[in-house]
C-alpha cells in the first residue's frame, strides 16, 4: 500500500444546502474509485473534520461517473445566512477534504494522473 | 450526434431530429454577464437566467422592506437589454426567476422599460403563487417571518410559453425547472413521462450555474483552458428523446469535458439517486456522460421517478446580529500575537458585560478555512511560521446595539496590544450585520396550486 494525500488522487466539488456541506470526490478510473470507497469511509471523513462538523456524515456511491459523495450535516455553523464563518457556504471544504491522507494500493497511487499536479504560480505584478 | 446544429427557431423538421438550444445565462444574483452575449450570438432558442440562491430572497426581502416596488433582482434590465434584439427578431425567448419575492413588480418594470424604448409586439408573462405568506394560517408561520416561499415547478412557465410569451418572469421556481419548462413546451413531454422530465431536469441542473459546468470552479487543471475574462457559458442542444449535448460558444474560454460536467452533475444534489424537484425525482446514478467532440459532452440514459408528494418551502426568520473585528499581524510570532489580540477582546467583552450568544474566531494563514483538517502539530514540528496572520473575531448578539458595543474596543489593539498590527484593507466596516435562519418545510401541493397564476401582457 502507498500513503497518499487525496489531492494527488481525486477531484472534488463543494456545495451546500441549509446547514449541510455537500462534497464529492471524483476518481479517474475504476481502481481508484474502489480504493477511495475502501479508504474514505464516512467515519474517516467525520474524524478528519472534527468539531467543524456537528452532525452525522452520509456517503453516496455514484459508480456511473466514478464519484463518491459525502453529505456533512451541521457543517456550516447554522447555514449560509446564519453562520459566523467567512466561508459560510463551505466553498473551500472540498479542499479541506483533499488534505486527507489515505492508504491505497501502490499501483493506484502510481497511476494517478493527478499525482504531483500543481498549478503554476504567476508572481508577475498585475500592473 | 451531428457536429453543429443551427438554432431551430421552432419546429423545423421531424421531431426526432429537432434540436432545441437552451443557454444558461446566469447562475446567481450578482453573476457576471460577460458570457451572455456569446450565447446569444451563437444562437439559443431560450436564454434561461437563474437568479435565486437560498440566500438571495433574504437580500431581496430587505429591498422590499425599504420600497414596495422592489424585491426582484435589480440586474434584470441588463439581461433584458442584452437579449432584446434577439427577442424582437423571434430568435430567442427569455425565462428567468429574477422576480424574486416580487415578480409582479419585476414584470411591471420590464414592460415599462420596453415601452419606454418603443418596443412593440413582445409578450411578457409573470408567474405568481410562490409566496407562502398568503397561506400563513395553514402553515403556522412564525410572526417574525421575513419571507416564506415555495419552490414551484415548470407547469406555469409551460403555460406562459404555450400562450406565446417571449419573456417569462417568475419568483421562486426550482432552478432546474426553469430549463425543463421550454423542453416540455417544445416536445410535449407528458406529465408522467418521468424519464424525459428527469432528462430535462438533469440538463437544467447542469446549466443552472452558468460557467460552473464549463470549467468554472473546476478542481482539475483549471489553469490550462483559456481566459476567465472571456467565459464560456453553457448551451444544451436538446432532443425530444431526452438526450442532450452540453457545449459552449466557439471561441470562449473554459472547458466542457466529462470531468467538468460530472463535477456540476454532482453539485449540491445530496442523494444522487433521488434528486428532488417539484416536477420529478431524478436519478443521477443512471446518467451516462460521453465526450462526443471538443467541448461537447452528451448526456443520455437519464431515469426518473414520480415527483415528491409535497413542495419544498423555505421560511426565513431573524436570527440575531453579528459584529466582527479583522486585524492583520506581521511576522515574527504572528499567530501568537493574533491569538493574544483576539483573546484580549474576548476578555474585554466579559468586563463590559456584553451579552454574546456565540463566538467564532479565524486565523487566516493558519487554519481559518481548513479548521481541524490542518495538521498544526506537523507544521509546528517543521518550524514553519506564517509570514503574516489575519485574525477575525466574530460574535453574535440578540440585539444590534449590543453587537456594535464590542467593535469599539478593538481600538485599544492599535496602540496598546501586541506589536506589528494593522487594519486589513481600506474598506470601512458598516457595523453589525443581521443574521437569518432558513428552515425548509414540506408544503401540500393542494394548498399552493390553486394560487399559481400566469398573467401575459403584450407590450
């Protein structure tokens, strides 16, 4: 097994409804999808977010698009217009999920097209 | 699938070959509209603008409190103006839920605006019946209710289009139903044709967030596909069998790929096997996405089930006031200084007896957004120290004046607190901000449907 950060394995999209954060991980092939299902359980996600999330974590499997969805209840400090958080809609929580470190089969880690992929930083002054 | 298909402009061939082109021109109130002109240039039979997030009605409610003739999204005239030449030519029809909590006033403003420009011959339809305050007795709404709206489905929009409307303005209609409606109108899909209705809702869900299906907010290689200043907004080429191709105008930035479309497909849907909409329960686990060309993704195989028995309503009530302080602390020991400064304010609140119901603290540069997912122990062990930390302390009070009291105390931190502190940005704070609670409720259809009305006015 190889230890990897989800950032090097998956895409992610964050959304919200009420006081719930809705996060989806996207795998690029079947083997990665299976590995994510094995490694990223609702319990693991709940532990990862700690006291940021006050309610249960649900997981949904979407094999037709190789997606694994998590709905985090009580995740937004009371919901958008009630929350004291800067990120009151949880737009950045997908990134927080990608911070998770998991163990996956060696071949899955090695084959991931997202491995080591980093956006270039353009530090040219804008004026 | 054919490569490119000209705008159908109405029935032009055998039903199986007809293509109806929908354009997603808006994803929320405040969205940029740079992507709208390319959509119209490329040719769309319907320009559909989704203006209402959960939060938006609360903003519009504050407008209406100040002025009874407001309560709709104020950028509506911009969209009408952009679409006008195409509306007048009969090339495009325009559907929007920009009516917010005052669709009648929105319709009035649009009609008056068209007349003032000398436009003649356009039909403007207004849909009402989503305001639940008319049913407050049955629903036991709290006295403090600021607004209460029900998510209507496609039916009244279909009625308006059947009546020849060029512009349809609604209040709270479910986002995806805005897009389902023209497909039901064009293809005559039956009320219990759950698979095709589900296909229409799927297309609507993919288009309702404008640029987000075309590479916006994309977690893949967003830096490799074009310029954000020339955004690609989405087009769906829809057929009577329920299949559709998602694409974008040629020459615009962004990307339409399997990856960008599936990210939008999953956006905010909760249970993907049961996406609840007033018109159908869509099963996104049945959807097949196929790349059929550059920036072209076909959507097929969509299955659906009967719609939920009840409508979804949203009830908004006041939830107190928040005050906050934001200060930037520079290296060295930036986090230590930031935390000490905020701790000082917290103690000061106790000394003053400020009635705070809830506290929240954030340290940007440390873990403000990531919270417990940030492994501070490893960062500390590696001896890494942030170059600067932005501290934000927020508190909630029941009364506005109480929330305002503590903000004044932050002044002490300028000269009498930890060193190397500076305000963050030049924009002045406007004082406490009202917090709102939103509650989702189930509403009997029989209570709502008799009050849903469509009024069509010819300019």
